[in-house]
C-alpha cells in the first residue's frame, strides 16, 4: 500500500491530480494473463472490464508476432512491407464487400477525426449529428461534438445531438418509437440546414456504449441514416467499443442493422494493447480523398503494428472467440436476468455478446448512482474489475476480454449476487 501511495504521489506531480484513475485506492497492476490481472501485492483480479486486451492479456501468439517483427524492422508505410498489405487485406475481408479500403491510425480519436475529415471533403458539408450522451475522441473537433464527458469546448454550432430510443420499460409499439426518434434526426438535419450547415455525417457508436447500451428498436438506425443521406450526409459507424467480434452474432456492431456505413472506425481492441486503430471505407471514397490530400501517419500501420493486428485476427478465428462471445454472452444474460428477479436494485439488463450493462435504481425508481459506485468498489474488494456508464452513472459496465468463459461468467454472477446482497 505504501509503495502504491508513493507512486500515486509521483503520478500526481508529473501527470496532474486530475489524470483519470480507477478506485479511491488505485490498483497498481503489474502483470496479466488471459482474463486475469495481478497487482503489486500479488493479488489476482478477474478482469471483466477491459476490452483493450481483446484476445486476453499478454496472449502468447500476439506477443510472439510483436517480438518477431520488432526484431527484424519497424519502419513507416512509405516502404513496401508484406505485413501492412496482408493486415489490410485480412481486416477489410471482415466487412461488407463495399467497404474494401483501409486507412490505419494509432488511436480511435485519429480514426474518427479522419472519417469526419473525409466526410466533409466528400459531401462539402460541415454539420455533424451525434447521440446525446456520446464520446468519440479527445481532439478539439471531437471534443466540440462530445456530449457524454466534461469538456471546456462547448457543443459547436455545426453539431446537433439527438436522444436515442430505448425499449427498456417501454410498452408501446416499437415501430412508432423507432419512427419518432428517427424524426428527431430529421429535425436535427433541418436545424443544421437552417443554420447554414450542410450535413456531413451522422456519427454513432453502433451499441451506443456511453449511453449505457440502450435497447434500440428495430428500424431506428436505418431510418436515421436515411434521413441524413437524403440531405447529402454520410454515416460513420464507431466500432471502437462494439467491434471485432465482441457482440458475438456479428464481427461488427453495424452488421446487426440493415445498413452499410460509409465509414467504420476502429481502435482499442485491434492491437490487443498495441496502439493500432483505423477506418474502412469504400475504395472510391479513399481514392477521391487521397487525390487531394496526402494522408500519412508515421507510426500508423507500421510492420510491427500490422503483425500484431494480424495475430489478433488469427487468434479470434483460431480460438473461436466470436462464437465464444455469443455463447458465454447468452449464459451471462441468463445469469444476470436471474439476479434481476432476485434484487430490486436491478431494473434492466442490457447488452449483447460480451458487453453488458446493468441498470441500477432505487426503490422509488431513481437512478442509484451512489450505490453503483459503491458496488464497483465492493466488486474490486471481492477480486473482480467492472466499471459504470450512462448519463446518470447508474449502469454497471461489464466488457471483459473475449476469452471469458462460462466459469468466469459464473464467478462474476455469484460475486455480484453477494456484493448486492451485502450492499
């Protein structure tokens, strides 16, 4: 504890006192393997939160690929290298055939910045529509479109935020709900036009992760995208959190809808902890943009990054991790629904595959934000890492690495049951 305390003081001096950190007593994690992490005292924790080590902490196949290529050469993409081309080929092969071109970056922020830049170039528009509690990156232009995190930048005049429909607790006609909320997107388009901004893009996380994983009615996203495209805008699907097999049924979250995005942005999980991100788009979009703009990123998609990205794709396929996400997700869903029937604190269980949110409310129906925070700490004390999301900070967030198996799910459920009972 004293060692961690001293490290925290040093961190405050060089990174600032407000650099985000989990827990009142921060964890000093020193190693990880699979879905387990270990702190400086040697205590193990089940990682039910971190999606950056997508195929598991320190996966040996990924480590071997990284070390092998790092021992040969690492250079920028202005030189030919088999790794870079092979990775782009294998990555784009997981998308709709129209999305056949890739542009690689180092972070999700860069990927979303690039997608917006390209959408503005291709449409001649400036307007952006986002959801009402969202986060897509930390650059200035994305901060001006951020609605889910504190930022000194105000929502820009060319940005409109729309509420997302949720079937949880709704007993009406889903088609009516979908149409009503899609009309709000149309109204946002009209508002932009009235202010002199042609729409450039609708930028949505395909699971609406920051919102707390709402149960979106069928047809909503398709209608929303149609309204934007009718005004000349494009659809950017942010897959930084939902993508790469996490939802189980599909490789990418957008594939659950009857719509093909103009751009799909990715990050976090692509490199299993290595800084790898990017976007895929249509070949003619890429060619039109790069005919006018020289896009070059020194570190993005270098041979080491490409080797890591390819290894991650190989692990997902060879170990059947997308199918595992589906099967274990279904098992976890049943277990969490059992807890909902047992504990009045749980109002709803949200999510898909290995991405879950649990909506916690007080007896009178108010969001139980303080209890949610206490529960996260109680789970940490019991050896399991989770977090929280949602506009009211009352949705437990569970998003483990993909090699999360039934025994891990059962441990999570039983521990959560105990923590809620003792709350």
